[in-house]
């Protein structure tokens, strides 16, 4: 797959779905990791919340990583979260831009077709005028009176 084709795959509606799925996957695994590593995350919901606030770099402070292992894991979650959330944001923007590009392309194609038709008409008009100018004059018009 070429580099350009890869960008088209990532930044489409399907790419957006893949990015969102990857985001959910990272949050679930992040939640599981915090649930195992962070003593203050008693429930999986709390660990999932910690994974979300960490990945989104919001950090409300209601639950914070308190052990060295959970802090190191938080670094990984932040890096992955930034990457994936940036990818989701870019995919959403690309969907809107692609829709606008299609409209512009459609407008341009209509304008090109209109100009092509106009050019054909002008060629026809010029050709018919040239035929009239270059046509031999009827007999007797160019004769000089004796």
C-alpha cells in the first residue's frame, strides 16, 4: 500500500471507525491496567475513568496514579491517548473536508462541461463565419461594368 493510499484509508469514514475502535480498545486496556496497578481504583469503572482522564490529559484529580507502577503506566496511557485521540480528531476533520472537496470537484466539473459546450459553440460560430467569408462570390458581382 502506498503512503498516499494509506492516508486515504486512515482519513475516511472507515478510518474514523477504526480510530474510534482503537481509542475504545486503549481505554479498556488502560482501565484494566489501572484497575490492577492503582490501589485507589477499587472498581473497574473508576479505573476506566482514570484511563480516560489520563489519555485525554484532562486529569481532574479525583483519582490519581499513586504508585510508581501506575504512574509509569499513566505515561504510556498519555502517549497512546494523545496519538489515538489526535488520529480521531484528524479523521473527523478529514470526513468534513472530503465532503467539501467532493462538492468543489462537482462544481468544477459542471463548470468545465459548461465551458466545453460554450467553446464548441464558439468554434462552430467561427467556422460558419469563415465559410461565409471564404465562399466564392456569385458570378457577376466582381465584374466591372464596361
